[in-house]
C-alpha cells in the first residue's frame, strides 16, 4: 500500500497487540473509563461473539473489538475494504453488551500515520456503516488511532477523528 509515495507495510495480525500495548502504556484513552485498569486479557466470549479485549476496573467491565484499517484515499481512512458480516455481528453484540451494563468499544487501528479522519466505507458495505451509526446511538464508543509504522515496529500514535 502506498501513501504519499511511501510504501506502508501492513500486518493484519498486529492491531489487537497494538491496542493491548496501548492500553497498558496509557497511549489509548477510553471514554467513560475513568478508573485504573486492574485486569486485561485478550479474547473473551460474550453471547455469540469473541471480542478482542476484555478489561475491568474496580467498578466497570468492558469489551473492545479491534479492527485494522489499511484502506486510504486522499488521507481519509476507511473500513471495511471487503464485506464483513462477522463485523456487523460483532457490532450488534457490542450494542447488546452495552445495554447489559458493559462499557463497549470499537477501536479502529489505522496502520499508517498523518491521516485526516476515519469513516465507514459505505460504498463497500453500507450495512456495517449503518451498524456503526446505530451502535454509537446505543452507547458503543467508536474510536480510531493512527500508528507510527516502521519496518520492524508499529505503535499507537494519535487519536483520529471519527466521522460517521
């Protein structure tokens, strides 16, 4: 993938680890989570979905679904780059978790830096974009972060504006 004449290396397995490390190192700030994280683990099942990260504070429990973003056009980044019924299912399960008292998050990890904003790719999969908009109205926090990417490392850089 090229961005501004630079070759960007993408790795679809890395976003979960990047978010996990970002949470542990306080590089990711989760709205509504104003207490210290006392427990964090990758992959936890809720209902019919396995979410990427589960965490607890003294008084709150949260599920996080992580999506890697590699699609960029004129510094605007989008997800998905292909239809994903599984992605829609996860969003709907996060809405249910939110209604059941869990904090719920979708974090889009943009595997490049210096982008304008993130938006759903409605042209590719409108159902997913609609699900994100419904999720936002139902208490699911939707965040995006760009990354510093080198040939050997990738780490959270800055929060990216989300335009739904």
